[in-house]
C-alpha cells in the first residue's frame, strides 16, 4: 500500500509515525483485532501441550495399516508430551478386546471394516458389562479385495485382463491354479471373500445358493491360511502356482519389499469388496482429560493432508477409490477403480461365519454303504445305485481336509455258508485322512475301497444290525472336539430275518444316545424301494436327519445339506 494511506500504521524499526490529522479508521481497527485473535487461536492450536512427561495413548489398527500409522505418529507427534503406542490387531480380536473393556483400551481404533465396530457393540451388549462408547468416523482410506498370484502365473493368465470371477475362486481352482483364502474367523479378507462368493452365487438366480456356498467353503477352506502374511509366505515358498485373496495394498507392500516372489492383483469381473479403514474414537469411562485432548489432536493429525498422502503412497486408495499416481503396474496393481459389490451387513457376515464354522468343524465319520444285490439296479442316467454311492463317496472325500477322520464299511446279509458272521465289513478303520497306512495314506485307502464297492454288490439289505453296530462303534471311540457321526447310504429296508426289528433298534438307539457325546446318523435313501420311514426314525432317534436322493443329481445337494445341518445340532 502507498505510504501515508489513511488508517495505516507505518513501522520503521523501533519507531512509528502516525499520519498527521488522521484518526485510526474504526473498521481497520476491528479487522486488526480479528486478525490478532485468529492468530492467537492458531498459535494455541499449534503450540505444544503442556506436560510433565509423555501422556500414554494406544492406537489399535488393522495389521496392514498399523505400520503406516506408526510412522505418521512418530513423524507428526511431539514425543516429549505423547507416548503413542500403535498396536496391530485383526478385527476379530480387536472387537473382543474392546467389547471386554479393561484398563488397556485404545483411544483410537482403525479396523479394516465398519463391521468390526458393529461386532464390538454386539459382543458388549451380549456380555452386559460396562463397555466403552464407540464413535466411528469416516474411513481414512480403502483397499479393494483382489485375487493374488505370482507374476509368472499372472502373465500366463493374461494379466492384467484376467476374466476371473468369484465362482471360479469358489471352485477351488483358478484356471488350474489351486486357490485358498485367509481364515474368515481371523482375517477380514477371508470373511470378505466368502460374502463376495455368496453375493455372486445368490445373484445367479439358479437356486441352491447355500449349498453352492458350502461347496465353495469346503474347496477353499481345505487349507485356509491363518493370516494373510502366511499366505504370502506360502507364495514365496510354494515352488508351484497358487492363488489367494488379499487386499490390493498388500500386493503393493509385498512387491516393494523386493525379497519375495513378485505378485499381481487380479480383479474379479463381477466386482469386488472394498476394505475400509474407519477412524473410530474409543471413549473409555475412565479416560483422563489429557488423554482425551491428545486423542483429539491425533484424530486431526491422521486426517491431515500429510497423513493422507503417506497412506496413499503406501498403496491404499482414497475413500473415493483413487490410487496414487506413483502406484500402479510396476507394483502389480491396476490404477483404474474396480467395480464394487455392496458391502455386507453385520447380519450377513455373522450368518456366513456361522456356516463356515459348521462346515469346517473337525469331523470324525463312519461311512456305511449298502452293497446288497439291489444296489446294482439303475439309478438314472445309465448309472447304477452302487456306482452312484461310489461316486458320491469319492466326491465327498475330495472335499474334506486332511485332518478329517473317516472310516468306511460295506454291508449286506452274510452268506450262511460262511457260518455265523457279521453283516458288515470294515474296509477302512476310522482315522485321519492324512495318516500313513501300509498302502499309502488313509485318503488313498478310502478311495480304493470306494472303487471296489461295485464288485461287492450281492446279498440282501442287513440294515438294522449294521446301523446299531456302526452307532456303537463311533460312540465307543468318541473324540471330543469333533463332529462324530455315521453316514448311511442304502436303497432298501431291513431284509435280515435274524436281526433285531426296527422298533427294537429305535428304542436301543434312544437308550444308548448320550447328549454329552452325540452321534447323529445321517441316513441317505437311494431309489424308490427304500424304507424312508425307517430311515427317518433312525435319524430322529440320534438327532440326525434322513434324506431321499431319488435322482443322481440330488446326491451332491444332499451331501452338502448334511454338512450345513451340523451348525444346528442337535436342534435342527
């Protein structure tokens, strides 16, 4: 401004001069007061907090974002007045910790999904204790869920344009590449994968979505990774192609490390689920004023442009899905925004986890297959009933993980010329599928025995004595912590005149059943001649269930539904 303009004070070193015959303009004076007040407020906001030492404060963050948050706090917080501790913890454990309350609660929580604050509130309400108040805020960043494989395999598949869908992943194979997921009970990535598979299967409109989901769970859950880090470790050590689901950001971080196998992110064609990272304020009942003030300042720091820039540079996307310009093809990801599926609700996630828990329970089952002569009759599609039982057994065998314990019996009336013998034959005793036997593993032995069933088909149906013997065998060798059961496949009714009658069988099963050691009988009837009423009574006496597979196409659905039913035993 020109010197001497009315309403201005000119300053020259220590001396000042007021223009002659001019009074200070009132409006200018008011403006100066406002500027001064604003400057004072800004100084106070930025000045260090008075303290006698470091105010302790804990930030709990999802494992993927925790190292970046730790770096931001160390860079942008005055450590002389703030003792900020960043703890990496997955959503499941974090929700439990926060719901339980206690003295070591975080003041801020950055989970990788808005589901986890909801879950923490549910757990707190169920416990009835004094839980902290949660105040979720907007997400700091996001990262879409992708399918990860090594760069060589990605190039073979045509990366980045790989036409892969969630149904492919649910089949357990990605163009011939075995697939797995992180444990949904421990990782948000695994849970998000199952919700995406379920959404896709439900959108197909073909029905049987729940059974398809169970089939997918069995396929990808045979060797679920306990953590996403362990999945990357498998990729590095595999020596063969594999694929799993993880966040896009994890691909960037893995490739920047430069010590592991280069990976690429594949984006499912139906769209994907974005993991979000909301900043949640955790208000403990006994929080000190100093900690509350520090938490407020930390919220401002973590939402400041400098922190956002650091997070984006680490490979996260902004809340609007934008990827940093420096992150892209060289780090194994694609900059374009992927299409997004609807985020699952807390109720949907809970239902998926309930089904997963039921399907992946450790199992111990005795499979008992009818090999009477009538099993040679046709079952439709040019297939005999015994061939259907064989193929169903082999298909089910391929679904179970190595830790599953399985045994196999075959039964029909004994040949009288052989003397007083039992009507059943133990082909393979119950034990873990991975257990070595003289001719290979138990899995291989069960498969070989199943293939021999057709040659054994002869005699008549010796149902009642066999059922009771199988029930007593499993009950007598019961293993706690597992689902102990008998799976029965038959096409007929009891035809052994020397066996106990059906009424005696039902009464004995009820008397010998033990609620502390449940052994449900899952009875599957094949063909029109089966005594389905008797199978229903047998199942009901053991808290099991009976099924009728009138057509070969029914068998897969029957087997998968039997697995679903395990989540509600004994009150299905």
